[in-house]
C-alpha cells in the first residue's frame, strides 16, 4: 500500500491553484492529500491584490496554511517564483516540512528578489510594462500563445488553461528580496528540471550566484524535458515524479 503524503503546491507568477488541477487530481487519485494554493491576489483570490501585496504577504499565507491546517511532514512544491515562497515558508516553520521540491526553479540566496533573477535588462523591461500596462503596481501576464508557439508538447488546451487562469502579478512580490535564516537548508530537496538539464545547471552554477543553492546541499534531481510550465504540458509525468519523491 502506498504511503499517504501531504503535498502543498505553490504556483509561479500570474497563476493560481487551477493550474495544478491535473497534477492535484492525479496525486489525490493515489490517495495523497493535496493543497493547491491560490496566493493572495492570484487565482480565485484576485480581489485581494493591492499595491502592498508583496513576497512576505505570500510567505505568510503559506505559513498560515501549514499552521491552521496543522500540516506536518509536508512535501512543499514551488514552481518558478513559487520557489521563493516555499523556501521562505520552510525557513519559518521547518518543523512542518519534510521535503522541498522545486519545479524548474530553485531557492534564491538570501537578499535576492525574483526581479533580479534574469538580470537588470529584464527587470527594467518588466518595470516598464508595470508602469505602462499595470497601473504602476502590477505585471501583466505574457502572451501565452506566443510563448508556446515553438514548444511541440504544448497544445491549445494548455494555452487556454494558462490564459484563463492568469492574473496580473503584484510587482512588489517580485521586488521584495527574500529574507532567510538558513533553517530551510537542513531539509532534503528535489529539483525537477524542465527547461534546462542537470548538465546545464552544473555548468551555470559556478558562474551565476542565483544558482548557487541549486547544487549545494542535500539535492536529488529529476529531468522532465518540456517548457517552463510542466503542469500543463506534462501533468501526468509531473504527478508521477511528485508521487515518487515522498517526504
């Protein structure tokens, strides 16, 4: 009999709990307990978005979920920006988290903001979009169809799922640096690599400080080649990967 595991699934920029539905359903069908998260201001909680919504808001929300539901031995899964949220939450309540899983992402170093990840030019371009198309405080969603145009395993249904579930991202979630004590580093972590390989990661890490924590510590890796959103392009395989890692 398969051991029951509790998963908390945290999405990245623009998206809410709905993007996890096929993965969550597959894990639930195996008997696991799954909490897919709508962070404040995102998904079905979009009405909570404000210019003050920041990274701390989102970390607090996941910590509150773990405490209010009295969850223990959790596999805490973060995709993309969600990795900052899950790392921050695990750092606050490490006694509740058994394993961290990073979907095509990783833990950024203390003092780093999501907006810094792609470098100053990308940050400036996004800030321009925030000012011109986001009322000065929100980053509009991308053109999902354009992003998917050259990806062979992304169909129209996947693009529709992303487009319908996307909401503008409060920009302060991207610009507030993460504040970590290091408590999260004591737990094992798994990297699910989709848009880059393990070999590419090992080549980049020594030269890019933002990747430093992705090769240092108790890591295991799974390669799931696809684009950056495997929960819509390869949800069955992603659910199998998550079911295999366990606490």
